[in-house]
């Protein structure tokens, strides 16, 4: 998150000033080098898969039902800290702004999945596993990681937290039905091949309930109990910094395991990985740019326009990986498509922070926005 010092200094300068190196400097060391850690985890996984005979068999043997236990633990570990950051008591801060709320719901749950569906079919018509993985990514809407990019771009912090909370709750209810629609129903209507899906909408909802519902409940209870016992200041200044690195550790552990199992596919077909990246890049550009323009056109100020853009462009890759692994298996192309996602998302959204700050000159600045910037 941006430091209080960096925010204080921004009030003494015009908001149209060009972004500087402080954007990257405001990230923690772990977050600043996140692409490096992800690449290192990928390399470690590939090496382990090649150097340790039988590792893939051992990892897949430890299961709970159809889910690999190491993968399940890694996914739950990386979901909990980001959901513990959400301020669940601030729903009223956004629900009263109908323009922001309705535009966010439309962008996230109507346009976002549809855009990813179209891009997946456009770029990957001959690679059904990767295409299905990207469609699942498009259904997994943003969660708390987007709060970092929103904060660096001087967006509305409380509005972002509320939209993240609403997305988290909505995903538990709607993900299974939307997954069934985009993977089975819509392709049938359009005369396209349907995804090989051997589970029902209820099965999809079950995986979402496990990998989002459990950490969502844990995050909510952590905040309620922590704030009740020690107060919000202690919870956000002492407790959250201690658990925040767990999200990265869980992500990196999951990537190591997945790449240890996917090593043969990745090294033999690097071109496929590049092809997965292309629709992701197009998706971020279209969703962020379109949302930023929409916020401007409907009369939102800079802060809430920025929040709208980042919450619409961000995705919950952790959930997408969990669903892909649970439905299709650890070594599936669907899981690989989810794993490639964070490697693309992090540098792209950091770059969009600079674009957003440069775009502040397009908005009429109010005294309230100056005070909160």
C-alpha cells in the first residue's frame, strides 16, 4: 500500500503532476519484485519436476477427494490474507452511489466474462484447454490484490474495498451458474464446441464455496474478532502486515507445485504459453481502458473512476487456479492458463497505475479529492 508519507506529499502538489518513481517505491519489497518471485517459482518448479524422479506421482497421490492436498493448502493460504484486509462494515459507502455500483456490476459480471470469452475464442480457437482456462479466469472477478493498485493510483480506497467485498460475496453465489453458461450453454447457442466439463454448475459452485467461501469467512471473522478485541488501528497496523506475506508465500508454493507437474508441457511448448499471454494483455487493455472511459462519461470523479477501472480489470487468479485444478486436474492446460495469469497481470497493472495518474488531468479536481489524494 502507498505510505502515509507519500499521500501527505501529494496534497502539496497539483494532482496533474506526472507519476514518478514513488509508485514502485510505495510497494513493499515482496510486492515490488512479485514478477521476479513468480518467475523464480516457475523455474524452481520446472527444476524440481526434472531433477526429482517420481515427484509428480507423489504430489498427485496426496489427495482429499479429487483435490491435491498440497495445492489446496497453498490456495487457501494465499486467499485468506487478502480477504482479511477488506473492511466489511463499509458497504454503505458505495451502495449509495448507484452510478458506481451499477457500472461496476455490469463491467464485472456482464462485460468482463463476455470479453474474455470472445478473446479466448479469437486467440485460442485450436487450444481448447487453454481457452477454457482463460474463460474461467474471466469469471473470477477481482479481490483484495486490486486494492494495492487502486491505492497507488490514488483511487477511492473505501469504494474499492466495498466493491471487492461485493465481488467476493457475488462470486460465491454466481460463479457456478456463470461457468456452466459460458462453458456449456453459450457455445452451444453459437454452434461452437462445448468445453469438456464433467461436473455440474453445483460442482463448480462447491469449489468456489471451498476456496472462496472458507477464506472469506475466515477473513471476515478475523476482522470482526480482531477489531473487537484490539481495535481497528491495531488490526490494520499490526495484524495485517504480519499475515500479508502469507498470500505471496501461498501463491509461490502453488506455482512451484503446479510447474513441477506441468514442466514437460511448458518446456516442450513455450509458444503455447506466449499464446496464453496475448489474450490476457488484450483483456487488461480493453477492460481497464473501457472502464476508465465509462467512469469519465457517467460523471464519476477521478478517484472513483480509477477504482472502477482497476476493479473491473483485475481478476482473482487464485480462485481461477483453484477451480481449474479441482475440475480438470493439476496437470491440465486449464490450470496452466490460470498460473500464467499473475505473471502477466502484475507488470501490466503497475504500468496502468502510471497511465491512471497521468489521466488525472482529464478530471475537474475537487477539494475533497485533493484532501484524499
